[in-house]
C-alpha cells in the first residue's frame, strides 16, 4: 500500500518530468512545427494542472486526517481532565467522611481504611494526569510537525499547544499543582497514619504492620508523583515521521 509521503513524492517526480519535458521542447527550437509546439505545450500544461490538482487533493486529505486525529486527542484529553479533577473532590469527600465518623465516636481503625482509599484515588489521578500530558506531547511532537509540512511556510498549526506553555507564571502554577496533589493524596494519608501510630496502645496488634505497609505505599505514590513531574520538566527531542524535530515536554 502506497503511503501519503510516497504518493506525494511520486507526484513531485511527475511534475519534475513534465518541467524537464517542456524544457527539452523549448530546446528543440525550430525543429518543431509551431502548431505542434502549441499543442504539446498545451498538453504539458494540462498534465501539470492535473498533477497540481492531485497534489492539492492529497494534501487536503492528509490535513483532514491530521485534524480528525487532533480533535479526537483533544476530546480524550478533555474527558480525562474532567475525570481527573473529579478525583480530587472524591478524595476530599473520603477524608471529610472519615473525619466526621471519628468525631462521632467511630474507631480510629477508620483511618486505616482511609489510607488505601485515598492512595487508590491518587493512583488513578496520576494515571489520568499522565495521559493528559502525553496527549499534549503527541500533538506537539507528532501532529504539529506533520501539519506544518503540509501548510504554507510560517504557519503554526495547533499553536495553542505550545503558546500557553510559555505564559508567565506557568512554572509557579505547576509547582502549586504538585503541592496540592501531594497534600491531598499523600499528606492526608501520612496524617492518618501518624494519628494511628500515636494511639497504638488502644488499637489491635495487627494495626502496626498494616499501617506500615500503607505508609510504604504512601511513600511510593509520592515518589511517583515527583518522578512524573520531574520527567515532564526535562525537555526531550522527539523526531516525527516527517523528519522534523520538536521539543516534547509538559
């Protein structure tokens, strides 16, 4: 099956051959009858127009494919952002519910249930946040260079994907975002664990090993959040199929 790139290269080759044929015709000079020369030039011009029209249709089709891919990626990104943000409110609700239960006289063992619940939400949050960032990287490093190759010189396809990343205060916002997520999905479980440890004498003996395992899991989740954030801070050169290169970092 012939790819878009191969098809475009073939059209370019045909166009070059037509130009060479026209140049050869001009080089023959008076050897060619004037009427025949007019007819041949007309046929060459017609063939060239057909090639240009085919190239236009091919480019239009590829632009449509890339635009469709972009729209699908953005729809997926928007859905994941909405779902990701909902997890924050869910985690707050879990913490508030556990705090309320304890104030009403419930056992501190409720906190041992709070920790895995919040950590699970944190894991799902991180997975969705990673996908959101990967979609942005895909648009910048794959779709944008391919689209730029098809458009006129100086065009900036999907410019928002890169422009908003250079706005003032972005780094501060990212640091604040990381601090909030660490507080919700790590600091709350650590606080719950500290409360449990402070009341071990009133709790069953199995609480300590279970709480210890949950503490280790909390540290792991925190490290995953930090690693993901640091990885996004490191620019990576990603070469698209077009041969172009683009910076791909969150």
